[in-house]
């Protein structure tokens, strides 16, 4: 295949001339930056703190997307909560962006509570008896548990516990990711 010599045989002036006609004119309007979007609401220091809090939450979110052990999740959650609390110190909790950040963190904490209940899953009398934190979390986030799912038709309580754990924690994480997205949207 001798395509390369032909490719390079095109005169550079022809390429430049063709690109001059194909490049559209772009009218640049002022970009709406985070400082413009939150002007008058947050100082530049507070804005940097909000961005740092979101960065911490995104890191935890990435861990949930790729898979994380319970021990690793607990450790990351402790660090994330400490970072977010420190970042948001002094920023009014009524700020919409802070409300979304706090809802995101709360959903991650609720996932942890439900995950900690996993050990109690194996002692349920029926599949519809949810232990401890799980009913609160299921109701709070409108998590749908499909009781007709074939995974629920297992005799092994550990398999059942894995199913509930997966559905409930993933439901919480979905809410957390959505709240983080809402907070980030306020920066645009």
C-alpha cells in the first residue's frame, strides 16, 4: 500500500486554502463562569470551598461506580464527610448549592447505614421485612424493590442479603450522584 506518498503529495497551500473556507466564524459571547452564576452569593474563597467539597464527593462517587468494599467505602466516607464539613464551614446552609451538597452527602451516609444493616438481612422472617435503617432509606429515596425478581426466589439468606444490599445501596448512590450533579449545575 503506497497511500502515504499520495497523502503527503497534496500541496500544503491547497490544504490551508481549503481549511480557510471550511472554518466557520464563531461569535464569542461572554462565558458564564461559576463566579458569574453565584455572583453576590458566595465569595471567591467560599466558591473554592464549594468546588473542593464537590471534588471530594465526586471521588467517593467514582469509587461507588467502579466497585468498592464495605471497609473501603466506610473509610472513604469518613474522609469525605470530614472534608465536606470543613469545606462548607462558614457557608450558609440555605445556599441552594450547599443544600444539594448536603443531600448528596446524606445519601452516601444513608447507603452506609443500609450497608451496615446487611448483617441483619439474614435473620429476616420474610423478604418483605426490612431491618433497621433499610425501611427508612427505601421510603426516603423511593427505592423500588422488585419482589417478583428471580433473585428473591433463593433459599440462601446470604444471597438474599446481597440482593437487598445491592438494590438499596445503589439506590442511595444514584440519589447522591444526582444531587452532586444538581450542585455542579449551579456552578455553570
